[in-house]
């Protein structure tokens, strides 16, 4: 869900509100969403993305490291849900 929101939904939101995202990096997109108060912090999303990358690139022989990453991600599920709720609320009031 986190990956889909970041790769698909975040850029789509900016396109819907008329932003030209062709030359925007992912960091630029996050910063714009933070300015619009759609996300609470670009840094928070980047940290979550790093955790997801750790989990997806770990090998099964490193079980403890993988479990630690999954636990970190689990602790942030409520943040992902709040971001999704914020997106819905923003679109209801601005589109």
C-alpha cells in the first residue's frame, strides 16, 4: 500500500490539482504534498520508504533483520492510514 500511494497516488493528486510534475523528483513531490498539508512530513514518508526498501531487499538468511524491518513497518501502519485519509479529505474539499 505504501509503495502504491507513493508511486501512483501522490503524483496523480498533483496532476489532478494542475501541477506539472514532469521535472519533479520524488522528493519534490513529497515537499509539495507537505506544503499542501496532505502529508505531515516529507521526512516521515522517506523513512517509511527506507524501511520498505530494507524489507524488500533482505535475504531470507537474515531473518532477524527482516523481522525487525517488518516490525518497524507495522508500527507505521497507522501513519499510512492517516495519510490515505488525508488524501481523501483533501480531494473532497479541493477537487
